[in-house]
C-alpha cells in the first residue's frame, strides 16, 4: 500500500515538474524574444548616433570649407575694391589733364573720331558730284579738322590712357561684383550647413536616451532570461532525479514481486515433497510443481 502511495506521489511530482518545465521554456522563449527586440532597438540607436556624428563631421567640414572660401572671396573683393579706388583716383587725375588739354586746344572730339571724320569728308569730295562752293566749304572743314587733329595728337596719349583706365575700372567692378555674389551664395550655403548641424546636435540627447533606455531594458530582460534559465536547469535536474527514483521504484517492485513468486513456488515445492514422503495423492498442480523441481535437479 505504501509502495503504491509512493509511486502515485512520484507520478504526481513528475507531471507537475513536466508542466513547470513547459511553462518555463515558454516563458524563456518570450523573454528571449523581448530581450532580442530591445537589443535591436539599442543597436539601431547606436547606429543612428554613429550616423549623426558622421553627418555632423561632414557638415562641419563642408561648412568650414565654405567659410574659408567666403573669407578668400572677401579678401579678393577687398583687393578689387582697393584697386578700383586707386584706378578712380588715377583716372580723376588723367581726366583733369584731358579736360585741361581739351579746353586749351578747344577740342570737342576724340582725336580718333577726328581722323574718321576727316576720312569720311575726303571720301565724300572724291566720290560725290557737288557744287563748287559746297566743295570749297568741305575743304575748309577738312583743313580745320586736320589742324585740330594735329593739336589733338599732343593729347591723344592722355585720351587713350583715360579710356584704358575706364575699361579697367569697369572690369574690376565686374570682378568685385562677381566676388560679392559668390560671397552671398557661399555664405548662405555655409549657414544652411551650420543650421543643419545644430539641429543634428540637438537630436543627440534624445537618441542617446533612447540608446540608454533600450540597453537598460535589454539588460533587465537578459537578467530575467538568466534567472529563468537557471530555474529551468534546476527543474531539469529535479525531473531527472524523479525519473531516476521512479525507475528504482519500478525495479524494486519487480524484484519484490519475483521474490514473492519464488517464495510461493518454494512453499509449493516443499509441500509436494512432503506429500511424496507421506505417500499422499498429488494433484495436477502438484505434478506440475514436481516436474519443475525434477527439471531443476537435472
């Protein structure tokens, strides 16, 4: 009776332990999935941080290059503006000299224009038929212009210098204007890079917190996984012990059953031998026992 009770208790414990192991394995799988999910979030946050720092570095280098270019362009613009000031100062002197000469010789035209005008009038006399008085009038005009041209030759150098300086000033103004436009374009682009960099810098704290929170959760679930895993190991040891004990119990019961059967057979054998000695009549069962005994002796 006690043996049946122990066996029943072992089966109950075995069933309970198996159920607990199933529940622990299910819980372990769920916790492990959650742990891996938080690890992925932590890794994503870490990668996001790495990309942010990389982008900030790129933006900083780009901004610095643009800022350096702006400084170079400002230096270039300043150089052009200084040259323009010098040329304006120079052309003022040349124009004064030119105006003084014009007033001195009563010139109203550029010497080169006088020459073109003389050539035009001479061509007109040669190619056109006109009254004598008109021809004489044109001849006088040509003579006057030639006289002016002779005087103008004395100041043609100053005139050319004035024109040359004027062209140089226009060219320098264009260069200075182009430099100014490029300064604005590069400065605006530099500012955009700077603002984008500032926005990324502001986002760092949020991503860092996300990384830290994800790691805390990952560590928390990792700890739970370890605890459940340790408990599962203990339950597996426990179920092995129960199985072992259950196996020993079965072996013991089998052995006791065999011993009981052998005792019964021995008692029957002794009973048969006693009947033979006394000459009593043997039953069919007695004969079977006698045959088994005779077989053993042989």
